[in-house]
C-alpha cells in the first residue's frame, strides 16, 4: 500500500500545473505586460583654458599691432535631458580690463569674443553652447587688446560659468 501511495503522489505531482510567480500572475493562457525602466543622471565634463597668453599680431590686416590669442573650451560626455543645452558664459570682475598689479591705476581694456556669439558685453556673456552628445565638442574664445600705454606684465582673471538651460 505504501508503494501505491508513493506512485500515486509522484503521478499527481507530474500532472499538477507549474506556476511562475511574478508581479503579474497568469492562471490561463494569455499575455501580460512588463514595464522596462532605465534612469540616468545628467552629466558632462567641461575643460576651460588655464591661461591664455596674448601675442602681437604681426600679419598685415585690421588686427596688426594688436595682441590676441584663442582659448578653447572643450565639452565631452555631455548627457542632458531632451531640449536642454549646456551654456558657458564668461565674466570679469574688472569689466575686462587688465592691470600690471593691485596698485596700478592704468587699466588696459580687452575683449572676449566667439565666432558663434560675437563680442562679450553687458547684454551678451555667452561664449559657448553644447548639446547632449558623446562626441567631443569645442568652442574657441578669442581675447584681444590694443597696444598698452605702459610696459608691464598685464593680467586679469575671467570666470567661466557653466549652466544647464
């Protein structure tokens, strides 16, 4: 009798339906939906020039005798939400005027400009705009000044501000 009950129990287990457990239970043939999700945070790497040293323009043309040079802003691995962009602006506490030191009274004005956005002024401080992209993106900022009235080592500090808009 024991053997008969064991065989009967084994047969019952083989014929019993197997149930797969998930968030959606199906007890009859049919279909169910699963929601697939993914989340990532915005991110980017922006590199600004540490120093831009101006050099005298010696070629004939409108800028001959001025001092100028470019600094490159680089953005890579820019991952933003749809319809957002990375905007880089530049400012100077001195109003874009270089001096030879804290006690100097002479201030040498200079400009910052880009091909895409023109010269930086009170109404326009944007120097670069980057879209969401895995590619490396670049923007050049050109700094230019006239010949100074006095000899010396002139400098100023500009601040690059990065914002997602």
